[in-house]
C-alpha cells in the first residue's frame, strides 16, 4: 500500500488512517468512504506526519503501535498541525493507562480493535459534529484581539491555552488553572478577567500560601467591629471586594482544610456572613483558581475536599511547562531583553547563535519565571556590551547544558557502538572532529538567526564575506534561493 494514498470520492470531510495493518486500513477506509468522506492512509508515523502537514485533515484514526513509534506519543504533534484534527485512537492492545494518557492528551475517543461498524461510524460522526460546531463557534466569536498582556509566544500549545481563555471569558464558569511553578498561571487568570464582561470590575488576588490560619476567615469574609480582639473597626473581606469582578485564588491547594467547607458554600450560593455579623452579604464574583499541586492526591490523602475540587473544575486550563513550548523561546527572549534594556536605559542588545542555542538546551525547571529572571540578571550585568554570549548566562545553566552534551560526541559514538578502546581516534583526530561539528552547527545557527542576511552574519561572526562564503561551501550549507 502506497503511503498517504488518496481515494477520490464525494468529499464531505478528510479522514486520515494511520495503521500498519493493511486489512485494518482497508476496513476503516470502506466504512469511512461509505459515508462519503475522502480518505488518506499511512502505514508509518512519518508518512502520517507528511499527510497532516500537506493536507487539511478533519479526523485521524491512529494506531498505537507503529513501526517508527508510539501513536500516543505522536498525538500532540498531530493535534498541533495546521488543521488541528480530532484524533480517534484505534488499538489492538487496550490498556487503561494508555486510554487515560490518550484522553488527557486530547484524543476524541479510544477504541479497541474488534469494534463494530456502528461504533466506529458513531464515533466518527460525533467527532465531525463536534469539530464543525467548534469551528463555527470560533467564527462567530468576537473578533477583537484577545488581551494577553505578558503572555508571550505563539507555539501550538500556547495557542491552545489562549483559545481556552477566550472560551472561558465568555461565561461565568469557575476556571481552574493548573501547571508547574512559573508557567504563568496568574497571567492567564488575569487574561480571563480582562477578556470577560467583568473586566471593569475588581480583580482580587488571594495568595492562599500567605493566609494566616487564625485570620483567614476575617480576611476572606470580613468582620464587624469588636468581632474579635483587635477588631477596632468593621473590615470588608476579599470576597466582597470581588463583587461584580473576579476573585483569583492562587495556590488554592494551600487553602486550610478547616475553611474549605465554608468556602464551598460561598462558591455555591455567593452568600456569606462576616465575622460578628448577623446578616448575610451577597457577592457576585467569578472565581478563578490555580495550583501547581496534585489535588487528586491531596483528596486521596484527606488534605482537600473532593466536593470543592469538583466545583473548581468547571473549566480547566492546563498550562504547559516551558520545555514543551521551545518554539516560544526566541520570541520570549527578544521581548524580555528589549524590555530590560529599556528599563535599564541600555541600547538594544543582540544575541549570538550559541546564546540562543543554550537557552533552547536548558530544561528550565522554573519555567517562564526562571527564564525571565535569568534574562534580567544577564542584561543587568552586561551593561555596555552589545552582544549576549553563553558566557553571560549564570554558571549553573552553562554547567548543566555542557554536562548534558557530554557523551554525544565521537568518543561516545564509538563506545555506544561496542567498539574496543583500541579503535578510539587519536587526540588530534578527535579535536578535529569536535571542531568540525562545532563549526558547522555555528554556521547553521548563524544563518538561521540572521535569516541569511550576509552583512548581518558577517557583523555577528566577525568574518569577512569571502571567508563566510568559503566556510558555507566547505560545510555544504546551502543558502535558500
């Protein structure tokens, strides 16, 4: 069977089948074409990737075990393609963990082989109906530019999160934002508020990690004069301050267990009684909550109420760590470096290719927050220097990137291939190999960074035009026509 084979029928939707079993491909093709759709087929992931990049695909039937990789691991790349198709996993090896991973990764359905024709057609039709209605809703949605102050980047994963912000902003549903420390949860919470009909109301932030347990009820719900020792006057609580606006509970997992039941009632009824008061107060607030903790595990451990968690999860936005959105590194870098240069009164600084490469190679365990702090320190320390090099970065970052690269050169290749020590190259040959690799990579990065602008490449590298052309030819690096 030829890869990415097209069967021409009356077109309703474009369906791609990625499966290395020819009989399964033929069965699915017959079912799909019977409904009038156009089908494409691929027997490997690489051919499947080529199809979704070349064609506008609506739904993908994806096998799990393929000759060149796992369908589950390919899910995110397929969904991130230009047409953003719905994906139906079809597998002969049903696995509850695999099913969970598939659904969490965005799959429309998870079906075991041996399915009935009715089951597969029903899943397909529902996926297409969902896709059509989602696209229509997107067209009908207000066309005003989404307010996203401080949220930098345009990677597929970030765009998906911003689409959820736009959807959430149109309702008053509780929004639950999850993600590792430093991924920008507060920025997204503020974006939900700024894009909603409540944007002119108060945006009240409650840092649950800093709430003193003895005063938490007073801070949230307020109190009357004399309600407790030291209450010399009545005080409005944070919940009441959020009336007609948004209440943001940051790190909601730290909310004291003793208060969770009371807050659940407030969330359900939007009424509460300040300490020392006999009258209930109403507050029409919209709740946005965020956490970097595993609240399911906290529920299992008796540290968080399951009923409150259910209420929080009305609308969930899961933010990706920076290491999963490396396409945003360059834009983040330029944006923040320009900002910091303006803040310190410096002229704009350029970045060497190896500086950018180091930023890409570091895993950023502290995510965007760590990234921004590092750039702040880097810009502040360079002052009059115009170009940023890896040497300007903190030593812990350079050490980790260097250590991770050890073991990927010529010696490691010889060792990993099982060759004997007697087959090691001479020291000079090894030095030459390392130099050649580094030179070629530098030139590739240089041409990419400058968009093949030869004068700019010469300025950054310090090479003459004739020398640069000679090195490009020597390393077989062709310029685009």
